[in-house]
């Protein structure tokens, strides 16, 4: 009873520890863990900030400033020292005459200059303190705000197509690895069936030798074939483990190959598109072409951005501040800060820049023309790649159909050879040949399925509908 319970627990743990994945599960994990996909997602996240930055360029700019300085400014009413009346006194002395009128004139002049000297004392304060808050709103910033927003949104759209392409590439690669693992898994099953066939052939050889209808050499050959079949099982199981390791590496699934398994089969696909229809699908849905078309819109906006340098800049705003000048901080307490405010509007425009703007515009137009050539070249390359992929699909489809017919014939041939050998009308070599052809037909059918589906994946990747 105790051993039975232990066996049940062990079996349960084994079942729980074995993880089985479908193709959809693997694709989901691979896309989620792909560094290429994550990189494009970060680029898209960056463009969202760029769009907000472009929008922010059209909003008001608010700035504040605080300024303090200390010094002794030059005054024409000083004689080199701190006496601000020295210059006025010198002028008064120059007008000193030995007459009554000459004595009155300098006195009046001295008083007037003394008053002026007192008025200019405000301009010789040693301390200056100012606080300012300003708002500036661009009314027409050469159209760069709107153009920058269009460029950022075009780039954001192009990255969405780039993300689609990366996800399709990951899906295509994982699907190929999945089909490769299916092929290895089917080959393991085929090799196990080959062992059963070899065991049956060996059993017949022993019986025939026992009744005197076969030779000892036949039993030795059949035993050798059986051992080779068992060795082939180990090789096919090794290939399956390597296929699982490749899937685990690509999907970043943290499972051991020994506890990993896949669930699924080669799908039955009806492919009825002609070559022109396939090329038409590529021109409309291919992720690379969609990326190039959206990038073309961005190139057009770059030309408009170069044109904007010829336009004026119009802005408006206002500022409000407080300012004061004083010799010591006690004066600041008594006088306080005076108001300093203004509203303004302005227009600025470059009239001549040494033809730099024209050359910059010519460069943008040339880059745009070069991009158009690159785009057309890429389209031509994709058309050629589509035709090659379509040809591979057609050939692999015909080969798959032929191998299915061969398998039917091989199964019939083995059945006939086995029965004929039992009644003595066929030799042991005939049975072995029929067995070999049957195993080869099964392996060829699996390989043909794999070739057809991988070729179809390549075509669907180009058509953008995998």
C-alpha cells in the first residue's frame, strides 16, 4: 500500500512538472520577452514624449528672475572721492567774479548743480535688487510648432509598423522552431514504429528459420536491423531535445528541456493565391512597406521644416517686476521695491543669412528624393522576394502531394511483402526493402510538411498576415 501511494505521488509530480505549450503560448512568450520588440516599444514610448514636447513648444513660456548687485558706479558729480558736490563746487568757483552780478551767478549755479547732484544720487546707489516674472507666448513660431508635431506623429506611426514587423519576425521564427520540433517529435514516433516493424520482421525471420524456410543469416540481418533502429531512436530523441532547447532559448522560457513539451500538429492549409495576388498583398500589408510609406510623410515634413526658416517669428508677452537701489538695507526698509512692468509684442525675421537657408532647403529636398529612390528599390526587392517565396511554396506543395502518394504505395508494398514472405512467395530481403521504403516514405512526408509550412511562413511574413 505504501509503495502504491509513493508511486501515485511520483506520477503526479512528474505530470505537474512537465510543461506543455501550444504554438500560441510560445509566440506570446517570445513576443513578450523579445529584446527587439522591447526596444521598439521604448522608441514608441519616447515618441509620446516627443509629441508632448512639440505641443509644449506652442504653450506660453513663463520665467522668473532675481537680481542683486553691489558696486560704486561712476558719477560726473564726484571729484574722485565720495563728495558728490565737488564737481558743482568747481563750476561755482569758475564763475566767481569781483562784482555783485558775478557773485550772484555762481551762487545760483552752485545751488542748481547741487540740486542736480542730489537728483543723480539715485543713480549712484551701491546696491541694486530686482525681482521679475515674465510671460512670453509665441503667436507664429515660423510654423515650426505644427511641423514638429506632424513629424513626431509621423515617426510615431512609422514605429507602430516597425513594431508590427518585429512581432511578425518573432512569430515567424518561433513558428519555424515549433514546426522543427514537431518534425523531430514525429521522427521519434516514426523511429519507434520502425523498431516495432523491425521487431516484427525479426520475429518472422526467427519463425521462418525455426520451420526450416529461412536461414540463420536472415535472423542475423534482421537482428542487426533491429539494433540499428533502436540506435536511430536515440538519435531522433537527441534531435528533439536540441529542438526544445532552441525554442526555450528563443522564447526565454525558464524551463528545463527534460520537462518541456509541445502540443500541436502541422495544420491543414489550403493555399489558393496566385502570384499576382500574393504580390498585391505584399504591396498593401507588408510591414516594411508600411514603415517606408509612413517615413515618407516624415521626410516631406522635414522639407517643410526647412522652408519655415524663411518665415517671420511673431510673439507677445508681458512682465511684472519689483526693483530698488539703495546704499544700505535700512533704506530698503523705508523705500521698499518699486514697480517695473511692461507688455510687449514683437516680430523678427532674418533678411539675409548668407544663403544658408536656401542650401538647407536644397539638402532637405535632396534627402527626400534619395529616400524616394530607396523606397522604390526596397519595393522592387520585396517583389522579387515574394516571387521567390511563392515559387518555394508551389514546389513544396507539389512535393508534399507526391510524398503522400508515395507513402500510400509504401504501406501497400510493405503489407504485400509481409504476407508474401509468410507464405514463402517473397524473400526476407523483399520484406526488408519494403520496410525500409515505408520508413523512408514516412520521414519524407514529415520533411515535406515541414518544408511546405516553413515556405508558407516566409511568404506570409512578406504578405504581413502571418
